[in-house]
């Protein structure tokens, strides 16, 4: 059964359409992450699901019930905000139970629900503390616990980890993933952080200027991006995109040439003809210093190096001036001119409109 269905969802501000027809079906118990660059509309979509923003058009269904015009308090969802939004004058226990108290729930049930949430999130020893006595991670767990006590049909998370330091974000990601496994609840999570998106999601929803660019599992989206936008958004360092022209065909093999004279050949079906423009994508982590069978040589001028210990990131340009990036395993002391090699089996190919023609086979 679908926990959430969005049909033709739109939203405008001051005559400018920001959400341009979102269709999405979320299964019960699924962890779906909305990801995209700033201003793409991901938080607006989340707030419309919550009922904090009114949908301009379209339909929102939760558990088979049309809630498009239903008040936020009657939708059966709970939202966890970036700012925690804890009441500073209340203890942890009071913060956890406040929503139920407002709903006129009996004291015994509130106490039971608070105890259950505290146990799940390991807050038992903190119930008498005030928010100012808690660490950032503890405050975030209280905010999540406040959602748990309401036993919602859907949990909504709006960039909940963005205020935490790097180490704490890692730990909280693990805690959220474990929480999802324990509760089996439906969760919709908004972030601009690729690591959060890739590690937490059952499915990713990539948003681009108010539209869905692609929906898929994290590995599907990474390995088989449907368009140039998704290919460029997912992956760090950012994918290399080269403008090319189809210069020949030999049976199933299509031959490409870049502005700088680099030649590539791969099987991408009959979609492209001689003279067609195409964009080739080469992920930095798929480049090598050693030439393999059929590898394409890429002379690069290195202008900046990031030595991370476990890997080395190279930044520079190719002979024709194309900005170029590579990620090599281990520590590499490199500068100036270097030759990298690309495996044609790893190439991503996009047509002139930016749509994928052929995902990599490797």
C-alpha cells in the first residue's frame, strides 16, 4: 500500500511557479530522500506534505486519504526541523510529551509514549534535563523523539543534521538508519548533503528547479543517471562532462571527437547519428594512471591537489581548456602535466537535450 501519493503537485509564489508538477508514490515503510541544490523546491514539497504550505494545485494523499486541504494537525504526520524547535523552559520529558498533551491525551498514555521514545533513542537518563543542558546530538534525538511519541503515519525530516559537526552527523546518520529499521516507519527526508542522501535512502528523488529529474535507488542514480543534471549533481568530485560530436559509426560502435581532438568510441545503440552533438561523462573516480585495454589517454595539466590520505583529488584542465577532475586511490605527489586513462566501458553518454543515451556497462 502507498503511504504517500503526490499527483501533479504545484506551488507558486508571487506569480512565479516554484513547484512544477510533482508526481511521487511512496510505499509504506520506505525511506525516501529528496535531494537537490538550494532553491530546487525540496523543502517546499516537504512543507506541503506536512500542511505547513498550501498546495497551489494537485493532490496529496496519505494512507489513501486525500489530505490536500486538511489542516496540518489532522494529517497524521510529524515533522523534525533543522532547528530542533525545543521548548527551552521544559524538561526533555515535557518536550517529548507536549504534543500529546495538546491533543488532550491522558497522562498515563503520555507517560507510556514518552518512556517508549526515550528507550528507543537512549534518552532515559536525560528526561529531567533542560534543553540547554544537552549536546547538539541529544537535542536532535529529543526532536526526533517528540515525533515518535505521536506515532505518525509519516515522519518528515527537513535537513535535521545540518547544524551538527561532521563527526556527530556521521553518528546521527547511523542512528537514523537504525531507527528506521526498528520502527519500520515511512520517512521522507530532505537534504542537500549527498552523503546523507546516498547512505540513508531506499530511494532518491532528485529535484531540479521544481521538477523531478530522476527517482531511483542511490546506486541506480549514481550508475545510471537519466540526464546530465543528475550526473552532475550526484558524485564528488563532480563528474567531468565533455562536449563532443559523433564523427563515425562502425557497426554497433559510435565514435566521438571532443573540441580538443580527444577521440572516444563505445556502443551506445542507434540513438545518435553522424554529426550529432553529445555530452560524454567521465567520473573522476573511474580515471586511472595505467592504460588498460582500449583506454583513452587524457593529457591533463594539474593546477591543484587535495591529498586526503586515502585518496588524492586532482583539479586542472585538458589541452582544449576543459576543466577536469580526477580521484586516485592513495597518496599521490603530483603536479604539472599528467596523463590519465579512461575506460570506454565507463563512459556516460547524453544526447544534445541532456538525456541519457547509454549508461556505463562497467
